[in-house]
């Protein structure tokens, strides 16, 4: 067993080796993790592997000390010497944090008869059975901006996460989300064949929805999974909803350069300018929506795909090949897989790729 790093130099060397392996590049003591290509998802991997080395590392420390030298000094008790000055570390306003306990006390159930619906028309005009698109994060409208070609003359409907609109508690398992959506899908289309598509988290929910439809004896003519989520990368084992929400806020602070002094209005305007949200929402919705993101991360981390013997179209980045083969292809005996070398984590290049549209249209054109 490798000895736990104890000195500043040993810790710095361990972090450089760890970052270099995860980022596939040489790392210098003063290199910034995020400038090298690291992102908020890889921070989780850093924390998990650093803890395996015996380092008591939290995600917030990586955001505040993004170089091996600075983080090593912080971890070995010399954080004050490593700091560049007061107020330089990114920090989210405390008003953004909504605890799971407070959410439970103040928000209602998505199963209540008067709860906001989850299914909305994206392109209601058309012929044949509709295409149902499951959202990426909260809202299928984001996916629809890049996937209009998928319609192929059919009507299109999109799902929104419970709690995207209104004071509703989010669901924390993929199975619960799929069951909630199933009730509205059957109301919109009582009988098959069904056509479903989803991206990232939405691909996972579309998969579980398809499993439930086939269990009812229904035909699923199309299940298109576009870059389904890597199931083990979102959170660390042992984290609860509050832990993941804090992690989310640390990521937002780093992404938007927050100092902790901003109002909810200021944070909302920054996120809206970057197309994270639109005018259907307002500043008061932000705390709930961050818990909703945390609920999605928790749901993915807990999900264990079961075999699905129906036909599947799967589109995936080559960088996610190992996870896809282990978690998805192993339970999909009838899967047509298409690999793409995208070079980016942004969803739009794959969502709008003409080859993706062509294969989906071929499978479900009226």
C-alpha cells in the first residue's frame, strides 16, 4: 500500500501524478486544474482518488486552490501562506443554498392532483405517433433547440423535471422519475407503438420508461439514447442531497466567478445570459433548481440498469466508451451503437449532428 503523503512536497507530487493521469497531460506545480481541461465532474474523481491516498480532500478545496502547489500547502496546514489574498476564492451566496429538510417543509409532492404537469408540446402539429423527448437537466426545451430535425413530420412532446415549475419537491431515483412521466405519457398516447429519445440524464430516464412500457406489453418502436450519462462520475458514495447541493454551488461559484456577495437576481442574470435558464423562471427559483440538479445527480448514482431486449439506437462520445460498454452495452442485446469523437463536453454538437438526426429519422419517420 502506498504511504499517505505527509509533507508539502509529497502531497504536491501525489496531486500532480493524480491530475496528470485524469487529465492525460503533464502537470506542473502551478498549473490550474480547470485551465488544463478539468471540470466540475472530474473534481469528484480527484476527491475520491485523493481520499484513497489518505488525503482529507473536499471538493470546495479544489475550487479554492486549483493548483497542485496551492492545494498541497492547504492540505498540509499552510493554507494561509498559499492564499493570494482575502476574498479571492470563488464562493456562492448563502441564499442559493436550500437544504433538503427545508425543501421537505416548504414544497409539495409532484404526485398531488394539482401539481404542475411534466409533459408539454414542443411541436404539436404533425402526423403519426408522437416523439417524446426526455430532458437533459430540467427542461426538454434546451434539447429541442438542437434537435428540431428529429421530428421528421411527427408531433413532438417534451418532459420537464418535477419541480422545474412550481414549489414541487424533486424525485431522487430514476425509477420514480420514469413512473411519474409514464402517467402523463399514457395520458397523451394510450397505446403504442411509442417513440422515445433522451440526452444524458434524459437518455437514462427514456431507457427506464421504455422498460416499463414493454413490461406492460406495449411496443417501443424507437428508443434513442444520445450520450447517456456516465453513472459513476457524478457524486461520491456517502454523499446526501445537501452534500451534492453544496458541491453544485461550489461549481457554480467557479463557473460564474461568484464572490458570495451577489444577490439572487445578480446570479440569475448571469446564468440566464449564459442560457442556463429562460424567462419562465426567476431569481426565487434558483435555490430549488440547484437541489433539483443534486437530485438528478443522486438518482444517476443510485441507478442500476436492468436488461432491455428492445431495439436501441445509442450515440456516444468515444471518451465514454469504457463506461458505456460496462454499464449500457452489457445489458442491451439489440443495440445499434454510433461513436463520435467530439472533443468537447458541450451537448449541442452531438444533439445537432446530422448523422444522429439521419439515423433517428430513418427509424421513426411516419
